[in-house]
């Protein structure tokens, strides 16, 4: 085994710090997703179709925060920028807790929007890891960061189980108050980032200057990468947001729903230890295609019945599909822009991505309440098929070129 270069050692250090922060601060998202719709249903008196609006609020916060987060991180530096994100996350947790104590549905939605704004900074972790890595280490750096989600799969659901009744008789409020503590621990971890961390990959090539945004986004690799990222992430959010409602609606407990989400999040992030290596061996497009096939397998299992094992198995397949599809698509996008273009491209990418995710989570509640769990899963097939067609078109275009 060859000795690691100083550039790779520094990239690994940065990626590990970001992975640890992902594990802790990222758990706030698990709290919001596990309990957001259930708390929304608890707060609503009449129209239960709005129950997923709090989860949508979280995703909207991530979407509208994407471009400002990228800009602020560029101006303040990674350490200061990311710590600003943890402060925003803490504020959102406080607002959500206050809303539950006051039984205010729309204030609760607003609180989750603010948590989502903080989450927009967390979403930049993967790009930060790639930006600080040599070209040959970029995919693995992204995987390192997302591997931190393995611990999120344990931390988040356990916080839900042990703190949701902490402020009884107001259910769920304790879990949202715990977000403040998660943000504080995350801020401490991020303080270990170097203020002026070197970016070794920048020295390996000459930057030819920034291109126009349309020239960048019209590249087939970027366009298909974004399409597959949107398809993977939006379908994951669409099915996952409706799953707790469906499980509770079928007679299972909120704790059983939280455990299902735990298995799902574990499946989302556990493969990240090897996804980067698989991308290097088989190529980005092949890994994305595998992810899309797994998403379809999730829908098949979900449509096969409503036993607890079927819900949990479907959620595991959903997580695996997201991991392959999302990491592969992120790697496609990361390889389509230059250093001078990264801030605007990353911001636009996440704005489009999480805007689609927000729409998916809102539609999840409407589709579930209007047409049921089966219809929600049937929608996965045409979306996955469209993404696969995009990958096939990209492969054919590359072969002709």
C-alpha cells in the first residue's frame, strides 16, 4: 500500500471532522422527519392532509438556505460558516419546542423551516470534503462525510424514543428541544476544522476561469447528475415522509415507526464506507443506476403488504437506493464544474434539489390522505424510469463522442 500524501492526509482529517459533525447535527433532520408529520397531525384539528407540512417546511428551509449557505461559507470560511449553521439549527429547535408548548401548528412549521435553514449548511459538508480533496480522493471524501450518517441512524431515533415525552404532557416537545443540544455538540466538533485548510486539489490544475451558469448546467453530465439526484432524493423523501403516517395508520406505534426510520437512515449511510470505492471501480453512472433499481425494489416490497417487516424492508431498500443514487449523482455533478464556479453551482444544485424534495414531502401527505400508501409507492416507478433513461442517453452520447 502506497503511503498517503500530505494532501490526502489533510483531506481525510477534514472529511472525518465533517463526518462526525454530520452524525451529530444531521440527527436534527431525523428528529424532524420521524416526528414532523406525527406532531403535525397531533396539532391539527381538521384537515389532516396538511400533516406533512412541517416536514415540507424543513425541506423548504434546506432549499431556500442552499444558495445563502454556500455564499456564507465562501465568505466566512468553512469553520465559521458551518458554526453559523449550527446556531441556526439550535434556533429552529427552540422555535419548534415553543410551538408545541403553545399548540401552534404554523409556528411549528416555521420552526422546522429554521431547522432546515441550518440543515442547508450540513448539506454543504459533502461539497466541502470534496473541495479539500485531491481529484482521486473526491468520491471517497464525499462517502466519508455521508458515512457519518450511520451514527445519525442510531443517535436520531434514540433521541426520539427517549426524549419525545420529556416535556409531558406535551408530546414530542422534548425531542425538538434536544435539537439545541445536538447543535451545540456539532459546533464544538466543527471548531477543530482548520481556519485556512489547504485545498490540495487546486494546485493540480490551472483554473481556466468561471463559465456562465447556463453553460455549466447545460452540460449533459451536470443535467443528468442533477436529474438523478433530484429523482433519488425526492422519491426517498416522498416515501419516507409518508411511511410513519402509514405505519401508525396500520396500528403500529410511533416508536415502531421511529425504529423503521432508524433502519432506513442506517441503510442510507452505512454503504457510504464502500460507495466511493465502488464508484471508482464501476463508474458513477453504474452506481446511480443500481440505486434507481433499488428504489423500485422498495416500491415493490411496499406494495406487497402492510406487515411491519414489509414497511421496514421497504425503508431499508429505500435507504440503500438513495445512497447509491445520491452519492453517484453528487459525484457526477462535482466533476462538472471548475473551482471558480463551485459556489454558484453548488448553491443552484441544492436549491433545485431540495426544492424538489420539499415538494415531494408536501405531496406525500396529500397523496397518502387522498389515495393511500399504495398510490404513493406506484409513483416511484415512472420517476426512476425517467432517471434511468437519462443515464442511458448520457452513456450513448458519450459513446458517440
